[in-house]
């Protein structure tokens, strides 16, 4: 099933490129480096969330399974990545009626590396 994250309080999607490299210094003193793989890391931040929306995020994390992240790229193409959701922190701001939570950042890392250098 598909769960859409609430747009309320959400900051722009941050996309980070990460890579694993192997490097060494040659006998000549020249440093050479090979890129073993590249992945993307996605950060979705919320300035605030209400209790029910936070519960959805906790449920996603508690699935303990890889997720599919879908969004539109810079060319308006729908792209999809298989990702791992990492543990996230949150701050309880208010407990009146529906509790308000702030400073939430979800980090999702691409599972399958891009090995095409």
C-alpha cells in the first residue's frame, strides 16, 4: 500500500549524493581513486507535525523493511528509489489536544547503488 507524506510543515526535499571510493598513492606519488558505487540520500524535514502524522512516520519506520520513495525530478519525471528509513528524532512542542511535534528530519538512503561510473 502507498502512504503519502503530509505536505503540511514539510521543507523542500534535500537530495545528497554519496559515494564509496577506494584510493591509493602510486609509486610516482600520484594519488588515484576509484569510485566503487554512488547512492542518493534523501532528507525530508518537517518544521512541525501533528500526532497522527507522526504516528504514520513511526509506523513506516517500524516496518523494518525497505521503502519505495517516489517524487518528481527536475525534469518532472516520476522517479522511484528503494530506500532505507533511518531512526529519527523529534521534539514534543505541545500536548494540548492533538500533540504538536517539531524538528523532525527523515533520512532515507538509496539501497541499490548506481554502479555505472
